[in-house]
C-alpha cells in the first residue's frame, strides 16, 4: 500500500511589495494565487519522481548480476489542493515517508521477503511470482530463507542444507527436499520479521527548491492579479 506525505506552503512574501499586495487580496484572490503555487509545486515534484526513476538504480545494480530496475518511482502519485490559507502538495508512493525519517517495516502475520543479492530475478517480485521451486530453510543459527536447489556449477556460494533443515515449500505446497541426502541451495529471499530503510531526504525536492518554486509562482500570480490577468 502506498504511503503519503504532504508539504504545505502558506507563507506569503512578507516585507516585500508583493507581500503587501497579497495581504490586501480577498479570500477568493488569495485562493487563486495559491492554486498557481499548487500547480507549480506539482510540476516540481513530478519532475523529481521522473528523475528518481531515471537515476536511482543503486539497489538493482547491487545484485550479481545486476537486476532489472523496477518502475518503482513511476507509481508515485502527486496531487495538490489550495484555498485562501495556502497550497498543499501530496505525494503517494510506497515508502515515501523515508524522506522524513527512517522507515521501519514490520511483518504482519507472515515474514518479509528480502531478495538475496545473488538472486536478481527476485528483485521487485513477490515469491509467488517466481517460476522457481522455493523451499523454506532454517539454518542452525536461526537464519530463515526461501531457496532453490542449485547445481555446483552455478554462480554464487551455495548453502548446503542438511535434510532436517529443509521444510515444506511454503510457496508451492508439497515440495520437499530429498530426505536421503544433503542438498545445495541458492538463497533467493531472506526472511525477516522487520527491516529498517534509512532516511533519505533526496528522494524529494529540497526545501530551497520548494521555497523558490512557490515564491516565483506567487510573484507571477500577484503581478498578474494586480494587472488584471487572473
């Protein structure tokens, strides 16, 4: 489910000629000015989402071999609303609140599936979407994973699981490891109860960019209103 956050711009240009004109506007005209601000901020935020989609592939590139980038940022939705009190821009996208703080994700009922860096095919996909046979494995130290049988010639270091450590396949029911011998497995997903995604302010426009964009929009709008070009 997409999270949402909003940024509100309400401060007119106090102490400036434009600010003086703005204070004399009635509610309808102030709302008109802030509608201009909302439109300008929406364009700024949408441009940032497009930039993110083009440039932010560090996670995909960390896989071996590199995974295919997802369309994560193209799913972001940007909207605005305005009245006489200000303009508000809202962005809805999975995990967008990490622009403000660390994002703590906790499993609800089931464990979280974190793609292993040696399984690029798992990036951006749910376990049930893969065609591979996945087995639930719990190591002696308690590490849990969904893994697939692998050949010794395959890349990456395989995990050698003893028969009693391989449990029923949780994705495709009825799949079990051979009870008579050890098997080599390639981790596809690590299973976690929770993960923390570090804060990253750079996924949104900076405060200066937001202020500059809103300020320019107000200046142009006030000038147009004064000159009768509403």
